[in-house]
């Protein structure tokens, strides 16, 4: 049977992997939509520049009336296309969507750091609870020092008043007399809190991640599941031969992100998911 300490650590590792996956997806979406927003802005600026140039040329008296009429018609067509293009740009709202994904990525980054710190605290709490008996001198052993909520804010992991990260909901204290059952309850509450914060950070982004980006991560997860079956991974969590997939996922997500951003044409063009995974 898997020890409670290892089970809690594994649950935290899987949680941090899910947070990292979502963070990387929103980070890529932010870069992609930002590039599209810049492209739309450049096209609008070029249209305005051409209009201004033609208007200046049309005012010159070195051309015939027929040529000036053609210039005026061209300027009118460019003006109509400019209005048409601005309407589409407002409808697409690439810059606004990029801002939503950037905010989600920032919130998930802070939450990811909090989850890692909580995992380290869990190890310290388990050690404190296990060694909470008398020491060699007969005195009660004190628990290891833990990070408080103020420590998290001071380290810059979380910020007071930042939407999506509420440090008041994250318990960080443990008493000297806490038992393993008490720590299990605290772990359950902490994991539920992190899940709630994770949902708040992702649901706050109303823009969908581009299909090709989300498909790439889904294909990666599917192929990992196939690898698990082919390897014939043992169900015994304490078996030293067991592949710790909760440790493998974060590296694979970072490698996939690096592969995507290194593709030709990124971030203006999305790569084919089948070719990059």
C-alpha cells in the first residue's frame, strides 16, 4: 500500500503538472494573438500611409484631370476598405484576447509557484508529524519552520489583491500537536483550494486557446497514455521500477512549448500538431 506521504506528494505533483500545462497553453495563445494584433495594426497603418500619399499627390497640379480623378477614386476605395478593415479588426479583437490569455498565464504562474511551495511544505509537515515524538533528550520535537502567507507575498510568489490568487484561502499553519490524520485533512483542504483557484484562473479567460495549440497538448497526453500501456507500468506505487509520470509531464510540456515556438513562421502561423508531437 502506498504511504500517505507519497500519495499526497504525488497528488500535488499531478496538480502542478495540470497547472503548468494550462499555463503553457495560455502563454502560447498570448504570443499568437499578440502577433495577429500587431499584423492588423501594421496593415491599418499602411493603408493610412498610402491614403495620405495619394491625397498629397492628387493635390499637385502636375497631373491631368483624368489622373487626378483616378487618384481620388483610389483614395475613396482605400477609405472604404479602411472602414471595412477596422470593423473586422474590432470584431476579431486580437489584442483584447491576447490580454486575457496573458492575465490567465500570469495568474497560473503564481498559482504554479504556490503549488510547488505547498508541496514542499507538505514534506516538511509529514516529517514534523512523523518526528513529533520525544527527541533523544526526552523533549517534544518542534515542527520544521513553514512558509506563511506573508512569506508567499514577500517572496513575490503571490501579490495582495491579485485576481485569481487569494492567499487567505490557502492554509499554511501547522501545529505541534497535529497528527497524520490532521495533516491529511489539511492536505485535502489545500488541494481543494488549489483546484478552486485553478478553475478561477482558467474560467476568467473568455477567449479560447487556438485549436492547434490545444490539440498538440491533447495529442501529447494521448501518446503518454499509450506509452503507459506499452511499458506495462506496475500498479504498485511503492515499486522503485515505477515510472513517475507526475515528474515526466512537466518536462514534456516544456519541451512541447519549446518545439512550438521554434517552428518556422511562429507566432504568425500555427504549426501542425501531428508534426510537432
